[in-house]
């Protein structure tokens, strides 16, 4: 069976073979999948373990239900945001670990469930919460944020070129009534949606809202900083990102141990950083995988070893 077809209907894992190889899995090793999602990566990691153990994180109730199908004693599901990585692993005596995988994409299941509000393909509520119990929805942002904050979010997180006009258009549309559904948002921003590029533009708008709703950039930075604490020396950090904002954070962290500024040095001028990159350039999916799974097109895989 092809590595591209051996997966679940719930979520087709991207670059599965490359992720497994990058983790350098040992049968007795201890591993963490901080983004369980549909469990595609976790299920395959478990196949390689004998006396080892896998700890998988996710805050989504649908992911938790999917995790219940993995009944092996070598598996523990942790219902938590990966920003709580260290404290959760400490509580269950799971430190240090030999490898950590983070697949930063939204699962196919979340995109394909209209009531979650992640996809531009359906009408549904403007929700977009990865954690259904989270305090902030996309509707809250669109209706309650100041136009200046909307401008910043769309420009920074969606890289929308007419972010200011978009924010003003939303500001005008919400004066009469609250924007509650995807259809209402699409209709409201139609005047500033470029003709012929509607799908790409809407994807950028939705990406910006999703990142803000779930505090994705802040959570990613917090999680990455903790990987230096949870991985043993020689342990593997494997991160797959899907847009330039995430990839830049991951690249900088691996190169410098921080997200901004230059790498710190000790008294003797030696670089002080927790990780060494395995590959200078990120790995990308091949044409065969992209043809089967369009979400693989933007994926970038970075791998590092704990110093």
C-alpha cells in the first residue's frame, strides 16, 4: 500500500514517511505528537514502538474521540493545548522525551465540518475555535475588534494586500447588524474581494481570523521554547508548517534559540543555542503527494537535534 493512501478518512497526514524518518524512531523510545488531529501520524508512530511510549496532545473533542480508537498501552492522549507541554508531561512523569512532532496544519476533519466555521466552502457560524470551549470566536473578532486591530490582523496574519480597506469594509457592514455566518462575511467583503482571485483572498482572510481566534503564533512560540526543556540531548524536533509566518518562527528558533534578534553567545564567543538544524532548507512534499493531497503543497518540514 502507498504511504499516501495508508491513512484515515478523518485526516490524511502530510509527508508521513518523511516525518517518521526525521523522528529516528526507536522501539523503546519516548515520543510526543503535540498535534494529534486525526491521529494519522500518531498511529504510524505507535506501530514502530515496543516498550516505548507515545504521548499525543490535542484540545479538540473530535480528536479525543478519534484517539479512543488507539487502545494500545504504549499510548497516552493528553487533552490540552501544546502550550502546556512541559507541565502536562511533568504531571505524568514523561520527561525527557526522545522526539517531538508538531504538524501545524488544521485537520481535514475540521475543515470539512461546516459548523466549525473553518472552511470558505460552506456556510456556517463564524467560529474557528480549535478548542470548542475557547472564549473567542471569529464572530467576536469581526464584530467587536477596532478597525485598526482588524487591519493589523489581516495584514500580519493573512498577508492581505488591501487589509486597511478590508477592515473599513467590515466596520461599515457591522454597523447595521452583527456578522454571524460565513455567508454574511463573504457578502460583506465582496466589494473589496479581487475578481478572479476570490478563493485565495478568502483563504487569507480566514487564515488571519483562525490564527487570532486560537492565538496560534503565541502558542507556537511558547511550545517551541519548551521543546528545549522536554527533549533529551540528541532528541529530535520535527516541525511541519504551512505558511511563512509559522515557518519563519520555526526557522529562527532552530537557528538561534529565539525568534527575533541574533543568536546569543557565551563569554568566549561560542554560540549558545539549544538545537542544531539537520537540513538547512526545509523538506517539501513531492509532486505525487501534492497531486493526491493539495494541502501538502505549502507544507515545509524542518528537523533539528537537541544539543
